[in-house]
C-alpha cells in the first residue's frame, strides 16, 4: 500500500538565480511512501510539516540538493519506508513551463 501527499504548496527560497536567492517563490511538493508494515508507519501530517519546515529552513541552491535532504530526513524519521518518491516543482520560474526534479528510492 502507498500513501501520498499531493500538491503541497508553499513559498520558500530555492534556486541559483539572483532573484530566487532573495525572493521566496511558490513550490509544489509531491511525495509517496510504501512501507512494509500495515497500518502505514508514515504520519502524512507529520511528513508534510517536515517537508515544509526543511525546505523553508534550508534555502537550497538546487532542487536536487533539496530532494536529497528531504529523502535523508524523511527516511530517518520513518525507518519503515521501503520506497519513496519525491518531486519538487517550481511552477513560476519560467514563463512557458513548470520545472523541477523527481527522486525515487527503493530501500528493499
């Protein structure tokens, strides 16, 4: 069984461009988790709060660095996770598209 968090939206500092370093921008995070134990051992409310706190405190230079830190911290908080998928989208940095990155980890 998989649980998910979709369209977690908030503003934060993330990116390399000068305007990204000084002006918070909207980001969208999606996450899904598969655990070996039922009931699921991931509290999605706690996970969503962690994601927001980590990304707002980190002021990451790259989306990739942010995803790696999220993965490390979420796995530490919820060790029963067997699979994790995280995506981070920056919907307003370019005029004609959304950009971002996705990370998938299989621990089993």
